[in-house]
């Protein structure tokens, strides 16, 4: 367990010990959100959600995200991103990611990114957008060559329990984060295994 958990889905994490990623469903009911005093939160539309949500639902979720940001309840936007193995067509995912990244930019917030087999897309988008706050790849498992490429481009990296030790070691401490990606529902007995967050 890291001293500070950069990315978890565990809503019971003690306040101040983690950045808790809020469930996508909460974006459809942002007025029901009651933050715990001292807790740190992120929210965004996960790429997997794009596989089943229609355009109207995604627009409603974007509106909900905007309302959460406006209330200053968030310290980051995400996790959002692109997953070429599970999600809507790339054009839909890219458009949705950019809309969230622009919300983050306008609010002065960093972005936490889920990426599977789409690093070339993210590198291009990062170069085009030139964000002022970090875009962090969460759950990074890639090899050192990919880690260097992302770091050179300006990304930060967050590492879970399963990671490449060389990639972890070469990442500067000020741009390296530790996370559990803990999800009580996903990690319950009989649950489907979690995401393959950063293989490429």
C-alpha cells in the first residue's frame, strides 16, 4: 500500500490518503455527491463506458462532470482516455477525451489517463493540446522505451502493483506516482479481472 494512493476506486479510502476516482454513474447525478471533508476526488468518463452509453448519455455525463468541476470538488479529471480493445470507435473516444481534457485545462486541473494500445494517439493529442498541467498515465506497465518516450513528451506516470521495475526506476520521483487502482467491486470474489491499463 503506497503512502499516498494516486488512483483508487475505493470510496472508503481515509481522507487525505488517496485520490478517489468517482464512479461514472455519479456524473449522471452530480447533485447527489456529498464529498467527505478532507478527501480528494477525481472524476471522468472511462473509455469502457463509451462501449455502451449513447451520445445523449455521454453528453449528460459531460455536463455532470462540468458541474462537479465548477463546485471545486475535484483535484483531477479522469480517469478518461482511449482504449482500443474495449470501447466505442476511436473517433468517439478521442472526441470525448478531448472534451474532458479541455475542461481540465479550463479549470487548471491535471488529467488521469487510462490508455490501452493507444499511446500514439495520446502522444499526438498531447503535442497538439500542449497542456499546462500534467497528463498522467495511470497503471503504467509498459517497457522502458515507452516510458522514456512518454516522459520526454511531458507525461507523468503512475504505477500500480504490476509494473515494469526498469520503467519505475527511470521515472523521476517528481513525475512518478504510486497507486493501487483498488476497486472493491471489481476485486470481489468472482469479479472479472480489472483493466490492462497500459500495455502497448
